[in-house]
């Protein structure tokens, strides 16, 4: 916020206060004005003729004060830590943060420390997230032998012997890696991969390597997921078996992915708002059970109606929905390629987020993201 704008806002705030509390200012001076206002409010509130005016005044003051102070408060991004020195992989075609499929967990954590969060994923193991206030963000999955079996990042932490970097476009990736997979076999069933132009999957080094592209950044590489063939085999169908642990895992994973994207774009990270999770979960459950997909539910309620009904206080709010994707990673990358959803994810004013997930009878997850400004 510019200095001129701050001065104008302060003058406007002072003008409102003077209009209603000029006598208080004259009697006690500016220094004591706010203490006097608190006492005056307790007395005036009993008078029905002025209570509505007081409520309006309080709202105006709060809105102005929030606008004046928001740049100095939680919406200020944390300083970006330095990026690590990245080496070429030694036994695989790809490494992320100098980590390759097959490495022992002890080696990973000697480099990155303990994970910030560990949550169940669609493969029946946990995604362990490592980051520095969502910078240098990486997710790692380990197999039963505590060896790396899965990797993901949406940060520029990739090195490759095949010359793939986050600076490459989709056309350049395809020129280097050739024809992507069209399907993955699960037992007797061949599951066709999504062909929406937003990602490609390749079988390289006995790993399924999925490269995601950003449609709004000239189709350049925006993220990469690497899953060993052995880990992929653990998921027997396109969608994983639903459970309460998986529901919670997908919720926190989408929350972390959203914050990692915000950090990538120089924005402050969001705070988890637990009371709001019920609102998000209820809408996901409603869509899953009643077989619809819309911000407006079957009773005609908007996201804002549902938040108000659940006694959620907010000055601004937003909602993102996703379904059809097998994981929070695919859901998040799809949302980032949809302009309206992307704007919610990257809206600088948002402060809080909760995610709610539910599964329909076919195990398909429905995702609801609710954003807030308080």
C-alpha cells in the first residue's frame, strides 16, 4: 500500500471517529480516544436509536483498519530461503531436490530433516511433506523397506539426465521423451489416462513419471510426480479404496499444495481454518451422494449461504470444486489450469483455507476448497 493511500485512509478513519466522538476527543485528547470509545460503546449500545449507527460505525472502522494493516500482518510473504545446490542424478533419469527413487529414508531426512506433515495417499502409503514455509516444497513416499517410492514437487528442484527442466514447454518435453502413455493396466483392466493436454505420463526407469504443464505460463513444466511401478501396482483401481484416513489425507495434501503454489507466486500462505472444514466436507458429501457438481446445492444455497448457516464469520470468501481426479495432486494441478479456480488459489487477500473431501459409491473423490478473509 502506498504512503499516500495510507495517509488518506487514516484521515478517513479519523473523520469517521471525529464525527461520532468529537466531544470525547476534545475532552480527553487523541491519545485517550480509543479507550473512551470502548466505554462509550458499552453505554450507547443500550439506546436502540443509536445501536444501528454504532454497528455500522464499528464495521466501517474494522474494514478500514483491516485494509490499513493487512500489508503489515499475515498477508506479508515470508522471505524466500535460498535454493539448494542441485546435482545430476546418479542412478535414475530424474532426481528431485537431489533425491532419487530407491534412496533410503534416512538419507532423505539427513538432508531435509523430519517431515512437516505425513498423510495417507491413494497408494496406501503416506506422503511426507518437506518444505521451508512452503518454499523448496517436496512430497516423498516410502515403501515398506523405507526406500523412496514416490516423489512430487511443484518447485524448480528437478534435475534430469534427459535434459528436462521447469523451463521446458510441453512440446519440448514430448520431443525429448517421445510418445507418452495412453493407459495403465491394473490387473485385467486397462485404465485410460486423462488426455486433457495438462499432463503426460511416461514409463522411465521402471517408474511412472507424470509431468504437469501450466496452460497460463506458455505450457511450461509446472510440477512432476514420480511413482515406482511397484508402488503403482499397490493401487488396484483408478480410484483408491475410501477411508477416513484417506479423506483427511487428501484434504491436507490439497491444502499444502495450495500453499506451495502461493509461495511459488510470492504470496503469503494460508492458515488452516478447522471450523470451515465441516462446511466444505458437507458440500462434498452432498455432491457425492446426490450425484451433482455445482457451487449451488440442490436447496439453492450458495457457498456463502452455507458458510453463514454454519456460523462462519468472514468479510470475503471463495470456493473451488474438483472431482474426477484420483488424487489431490491431479486435482490441484487441474484447478491451477482453470482460470477462475487459479484466481482463488492465488488471491492475495485470502487468509484462511479449509478443504473437505467425500467419496461417492464408485470411490470417486469430490473436493471442496473454501477460502476466507476475516
